[in-house]
């Protein structure tokens, strides 16, 4: 299968390398600066799940240089989404399905409008990874999950083909029959996890030591459940309890990618995540006081 990875950051680099390891024909469509880095240093995964190196990754900065593709995995940050719409259009016009692995929910409708409903699959991931100064992927979590699924029944067959490929790869893949619910579950968790760690500038263990602070994360989960329900996703109290348990069982030093970006002085996904939740809430008349507070606290650190 011919796979294109759009955005070879920590997420795209990890899953792209794992698919290459599994035998897929993988091309990394990246910006010029990242292309130079990949050509100079290659792409390496350093992971408890097993290291892997691509010495000479197939890299390009022009989608027109890619003659054909079966799947495009888009793993960019939310604030880079507008910049990849045209490259995605070029590849989808060649018959590729697009699997966006972004946090949030607003991007699904945007991609469908730009590429057509049938071209866009539903997808999300659970992984904690970052890049070192050579652009190699440091995978620091015990989990590396890729969840995907059809948004329309016509996409069922292609998702079954993807499952056949993904099961050969060294990551945990789930072909979900209810991918929209999974997207909202992830959105709820990541807004709480990234919000509380970034706002406090602390790892999750230090936050858990303060019940009053950890309670804010719980309140964020409750607000996101309310929002998901308003948009037709059947998130239940049990889903919120599962998310709380995940926050409780994470290693003490664990933190979110947004918090890691704040530590590095990088641009934050605040507008795509918490800003998106606030915009969606305003459309339905829902008030999200904790989400708004977290958004306001992080806002001064948003821009690189």
C-alpha cells in the first residue's frame, strides 16, 4: 500500500516509520526545512516498544511529485491545517483516502467541505512522543494507539484494508464502528489533560497531589461530555470515569504535547482545541466556564 505522511512531526514520524517497518511504501510530504533534516539525519524512532531507523526516507515537499497514493495520514498540528488543504486536495484527486489524526473535532467538517465527504476517514491517536534536536522521534509512553473508522458506510471496505495493513505494524490499531464517539472521547480527554498541564506548567503527578487542582481536570471532562452530547455523541458518565482513571494511572512525569510545546516556547494548539470547544458551545448556547478559564490562562503563551 502506498502511504503518504503529511507532517512528519512526532506523531506522523512515528506512525509513518512503523508503517514503513511493516512493509508499506511510505512517502513523507513535509516542509523544506524538515525535508533537509530528514535527508541529513534520516528518521529514527527511540521507543520502549522497539527502535527503528529509516536511513534514507522517501521525502518530498511537493505533492505533485507523488504519482499515486492509497492513503494520506495527516498528522499536523491544528494551526497548520489550512496550510495542507491544497496538498491534500492534490492527493485525494488522485484517489487517496485522507486519515486526519488531529486533536479536536472542527477539522472533520472543514476537510469534508474541501475534499468531499467520501475522501475523509475518521481517526485519532493516543501517544506521547516528541522530536529531539535531530528530528528523531522519542516515544515516551507505553501506548501507541491509532483508532480509525468509516464516517460513511461506503468507507467500510477501505477501513478493512487499512486494518489488514495496520495489524502488521508495531502499534495498536482499532477499526472502530463508531469513530465519531471515539473522536469526542479523545477530544474530551485531551482538553482536560493538555489544559490542566499547560495552564499549571506541571506534569500530571504534581497536579494529582493537589485535589483542588486535579478537580479542575475533572470539571473539564464534565463540560466536554455536555458538549459532545449536544452534538449527538453519546458520551456517558462511564466514559468520563474512564478518562479520569487514565489521568490517575498515567506516570507521574507524564505530560501533554501542548505542555511540552509550552516548555519549548513553541506555538500551541490552544485555538484548535479549547478555542474550538468554546466556538462549538456558543453555537448551541452551552456555557463552558472551566474551559474558558483554562483558555484564558494559556492564551498568553499561545504564540511561539
